[in-house]
């Protein structure tokens, strides 16, 4: 059915759409996550569903602009609902999110079911808005997405420092005259835009993942807002394009889940291997610190034993050292790493002695040794050297 | 002079120099969260050039007073004047140091960046901070003794260093009035001394500094002016006149154990600050 040319063209449209939605969601998602509003996106996207259905019912057509407008208005109403409930009532923020999300989504499902029963409803295929269908993206959809996306990015760029301050310290911002209330509404509006851009391809159910995941990954690799936003946009685009292409290549595979799976992989890799904040880096740091401390403690034990000898470089069997520590099982291993540093020497049989250098290092580290402070190194060149 | 003048009959009310306008004038201020009043009919006058502590028990409304002065909470009644005009007209004349715990220190930004935020108000919309702002921010960081940390990610700072960053951000605002919410909270002795020296330097420059403070013992040593607050204003004025046993008991409801000790056993070679002796009984 698909001619090669058509297929290529469709694929390019899908990839372009996914890239745009990834960039915009990654960018706006960063602000949502940093402001502790990760789940606001979830409420907004679910709230958009009845808007889409109503827009279709009112106009009877599936024009992208109309549906986007309906989605945006309903999403916005949902966001305002969350804010109003939190401000006016004693319902806490997370409960307000849950309420709005489920009530709007429920309304959306009712309307959707009703539409499915209409003669025109079957072919409207609004149910693809649940889990997304990137393959259904048309050039006119892309046009709407690009215009909205570029507008959102321009606003972010122009108000860069204001939005940074709003996200980091809104009270201080208010004290210097930043209109925090209005900026808050603006940023929420941009979030709504990012969400409606992505709805058709990703779907209302999983939209929040494409807001949160790229940021979570980007934050692992960067300590600055600019780089975090850039990387989140990049990861968002990569996950969007990869996921959309995977789903487009299989029959009737919803796009949302594939995009989210790809984004999830990016997050998993980032959590694991990112330098500094990654789990691996953390584990290595932890392991090194423990090893260094064990070496230091053993060096001190050797020093204590050596000081009681006329010849400080006299060798001792490890059993002596084992009695001095709570972790005797580590002594043999640690002795070998001290040997690699050139601080201890192995004599004939299994006896060990400080080298000249080891003695000097130990004296520098534990030089003011007295019976009272013998466990308190004043500083540790032994550690600094590692 | 003011509508509230008739009410201001408290001892040691902070008016100096007759014609001189007060740095901060709070009149009949009432703030309520829902149905609970946090501040009730508070009148305070902070003269120019004083270093004032706001003390009072938890929930006394100290932070709320600061926020009300800054227009961050809307009062149910009352008025605040900064150098004789409403806050909106005097925004540039007030620098603010919020509580350290009020922000997420894992936010992806650098120390220098945070300090430069103090200049955003002056920069105005759309303009990005440039070389001049960097220089000013670096100078402020040097001033608080952490110039070397300018490029650090803020999550790598200790509590004392975080506090210094906030102080530096207020310093670049270069304002005649400073409002600080618990700048000594959770900092070590070294940082506390450094901050006190800075505050006293600001006062020496003629700035007005208002500090929410928790450690009663150090009030006479650090400050020359004090406001005792417990929802209502108990007393305000020079420390020597107002920081009395009686006022403190009125503020804390008679639960100031270390002060009692200090008075039962007067200090032998009495320095100016008798309360410091009671340290052993402190919390």
C-alpha cells in the first residue's frame, strides 16, 4: 500500500514532529522538574483529553489547530484548577493534582466513548490521543507544532534570567520586583503548549514522562541550568525521534510507550554512568575512600608497632596487625596495596616492614603521636597523595 | 504625625533626630494566615543606621514581619513605609537575605550565578548580566570570604558557605536597608563571627540592618537595637533600654531560664553584657 516515496516522506514528517516535541518538552520539562512541579505536567496532559473531545464534538472536524486549541484550553483549566484548589482549600498539592488528573481524564474517557459511537467518530480516531500515534502526523500538524514550539523557545530565551530566578528563589525574585505570579502563569502556559505539541504523538497517558525523563537524564550530566536545558532538549529530541521511528516501523504500535521506553533507557544509562552524580562514579568514590581509610589505618598500626622497636624498619608478621583492627580480613589485601605504594616491604616468609618512605609518610601523618590521640591523624598526606 | 501616633507610647520607641525619616516604619500591621493572626497590630519604627535584632519565640511572626515589610505577604491591615514611602517605590533600597532553607541547593547553578541574581532588579528585563555584574558579584564573594568558590555548583557548599552566598547576593544589591532572616541559623562559630563583623561594617557605613535572631545571649553583644516580638510588639528600642528581663519574660512567657541565672548571680567584673554569663544554662 505504501509506495517507497510515501513511506520516506511519512517517516521524515514523523521524525521531524518527534524532534520538535522532544526539544520543547525537554526544555519546559526542565523548568517543571526544577520547580518541583514534575507531576503538574501529568495533570495537564490528562486534563487535555476532554478538551480534544469537546473541540471535535463542537466543530465536527479533526483540524489540528482546533484540537490543539481544545487541548490547550482544557489543560490550562486543569492547571488553574490545581492552583485554585491548593490556594483556596486545605487539600494538599499532590492530592489536588490527583483530583484534577482523574476527574478530567474520566470526563475525557466518557466523551471519547460517546464519540466512538457516532458515525463520524470511528474514523476520527481520537483514541490515538490516549497513547499517541506519531505515524498519523501530517505536515499541517508539524506546521502547528513548529510555530508553537518556536514561540515557546523564544520566550524562554528572552526571559532566561527571570525564569532562572523564578525557579531558584521566587521569594527573593518577588522582593526585587519580579512579577512572580505572572511569570508563574506564563511558565505554566508554556508547559501547556509543550504538552499539546506532544499529545498527538505521545498521548495524554504518558506525556509527563517525556517532560520528566529528559531532565532527569540531563541533570546527571550537568551542573548548570543552560547545559541542563540544552541536554534535556537534546535527549528529548533523541528519544522522540528514535521512539517515533520504532513505532512507525511496526503496524499499529502506539508511539507514546516506545518514546517513553527509549527515554527511560537514556535515564537509566545517565543514572548509572554519568560522571559525578552517576551511581557508578558514586560507588567508585565510596570504594576508594574506604580503601584509603583502610590503608591509612593500617599504616598507623604499622607505625605504632614500629615505634616500639629499636629498629623502626623491623618486620612483623600480619597476625600482629590483625589483632589491632576490627577488620582483620582486610589486612593481607591492604598490606599489598601499601606495598604497591612503596610504603611497606615484604620480608622473607610472611613478614612485613615499613620502608623508609613509609616511615616518613607515617611520621608526617601521625607524627604528634601520643597515647591519648593515637587514633586521630592530624592530617593525611597519605590520602592526599592518592 | 501618623494615624498610629497615639498608639506609640511604648518605652524606647525608635525615633531619633526628629525630622529624620525612619528607615522602616510599620504601622498597625496585622497579618493572618487563614483565621490565625500571626502579627497583631504591630507598630515598629526602625531608625536609620541601626543594627536591629528581631527576637521572639517560634511562631512569633518574625519571618512574617520581614515578609510583610517586603510585600511578600499581604497584610490584613496596616501599612509599611520604607524611608517614608511605600515599599513598591523603595524596592531598590532594600536588600533581602531569605532563610537558607527556603531554596533547593541542588539547583543546577553556580555560586557566582546566585550572587548575580542580586543585580537582576537593576538590570531590568531582557538584559543579561555581563562583565560588570561578574566583577561586582566576585567582589561581594571576596567580601564574605568565599571568592575561591565562585565557580562551584551550589550543592557543594556547606551550610555556612550557603549563608555567605546569600549575604553576598544581598551585598551586591548595595542597598541602604538590609533585611535578614536568620543569617546565623546552622552556621559554625567562624562564620557567625564573620557575619557579625560584616553586619557591623554595614552599620558603620550608615546602613540599616534588621536581623531575625534566635540566640538571646548574643543580642547585647551583636546589636544596638532590638525588637521583642510575640505576635504583638512587646518592646522596641535601644538594647540597653529595652532588652530587659521584664520585657523578655513578657515575650517568652517567663521561660527564659538562663537570664534568671545571670541575674541571680551578677557577673564579677561586669562587662557591658551581663547576659553572656548565663551560657551554661542555654538551650
